[in-house]
């Protein structure tokens, strides 16, 4: 029989209703200030901070605790340049041929185009990989579970940790992203999920004037 994981005791700090309210407001206010930013400065970021951010992402729950993610951190200027060239090539195709008229109209308020200078300017690029399967010592493929859900959760925690450190991020989706596996020489069982530049904002940074949906538009309470 396979050994089952043993259970250990686990205690969680208990808060009063007032403390709960305060803490929930505090985190909401913090994360409500998070914005996707496209205009980076090249100011450096301590590597240890990036390490802590990745450790935070790695605390996400995952199907059967398989942790089907891998985070590739790129600061090497040559690799960043290769990624930019390849991403801009795909994005040129997207913006000129592959995206629908409606999609292009929906993106207009964000002022995006195929040019991605932030891929070279941001001090770090975090390439989030998902692992649909593992390969055992005999080369056999073993599927992971709920891979998109798990890696999505980890990426959400990654973005929150980046914001909490006072840094900016962009969830960039050059599509298709196969080039990332090639440039980073990653194994077959890793599929690029998101490309996230991380750094500090440029002093002339602006963000689109967006509004978040109010509570009643994003929830229903059955009470
Ligand atoms: N992948 C392209 C287009 C793009 C798509 C979405 I959905 C966005 O929210 C923003 C951009 C790009 O990254 O430019």
C-alpha cells in the first residue's frame, strides 16, 4: 500500500469580528490599488524580494497538492531581448491579422499595440509555467489535476505579493507563447501560462482610467 500523508495539528490565529473587519478592509484597500502597468523604469529590484514573491505564489493550493507550476525568472539582458523580439513578432501577427475587430476595439482604451519595450526595460520577467504532467524516472507521463485552476491561483497570489512589495506587474499574454519554452530551454512538460514583467514604475507612468465593478455586479448573496 502507498503510504498516506500523516496529519499534523494546525492552529490559525483567531480574530474578533472587529479585527476581522479591519483586516479584510486593509487587504481590500491594498489590492484595490493594484493596477496593470505597462510603463516600467529600469530601477533594480533585490533578487531576494523576487524569491519571497515566488515562495508566496508557491503557497497556493493545487489539485492533489501536485504544485503543477514552475517560475522562470529572467534578468539576463540577452534573454530578455530574445523574448522581446519573439513576443513582438507574435503580437504583430495578432494585432494585424489574428485579433477580431471587436477585440481590437475592446483594447483601444488600454492603448496597447504589438510593441513591448517593457520586456527589456523591466528588471525581471517572471515566466509562469504550468505542468500538465510530470515525467517519471522511466519516462512515463503522469497527469496533474486542475492545472489551470492551480496555476491561476498561484499567479493571483504572485500578483498580490508583487503589489504588496510596492512593485508593478503586467499580465502579458503574447500568443502563442511556445517561443518561451524554446528560448528558456524548458522541458516538454512545461507550457507557458503567463509572462509577467516585474519592476518599478517609470516616473511618467500613467494607467488607464478604469472602474471596477461594484459588489452588487460581481456577487449575489443567497441569505
Ligand atoms: N496579448 C496582446 C493583446 C492583449 C489582450 C488582452 I485580453 C489584454 O487585456 C491586453 C492585451 C498583448 O499583450 O498586447
